C-alpha cells in the first residue's frame, strides 16, 4: 500500500472545473493532459461539426486514442528495427572476434 498522499488538482476543461486526486509526481503530467484535452475539445467545438459536450468529449477521446495507438505502433516498429539491427551488429562483432 502506497504511503504517498494524493492531492487534489483542479483542472478546467471547456470551462468546467474538475478536481482529480493524483500523486504529487503525476501532477504536472495530469495538468498537461487536461490542457491537451481542453484544446482538442475546443477545436472540435469550434469546427461547428459536432454539437453537445458529450459528443465533443467522445470525438476528442477518439482522436487522442487514435493518435496514441499510431504512436505505439510506431514505437513497436522502431523497437523491432532496433532489436534486429542490434542482433545483426552482435553477430558481426562475434564473427570478427572468431576470425582473429
């Protein structure tokens, strides 16, 4: 059980205040996440294509999750490429050492 005391952080999203409890070391990341969500929601609202806070929130969440999914996919691909390159380098080094 964690002995770190959570603290309430006041976040404003589309003009409404939300108080969220979080650990002190997560405070800044939570604030930045709320600011990103607020920007996304305002951008969707201002486009005039989506009405209603609930629909705007769903569209913003969908956009952010889609972006996160894309970035995770890129990360996995880069990790695989890095792993393959590293394995190839190790093999080359072993070959050089064996042929000394």
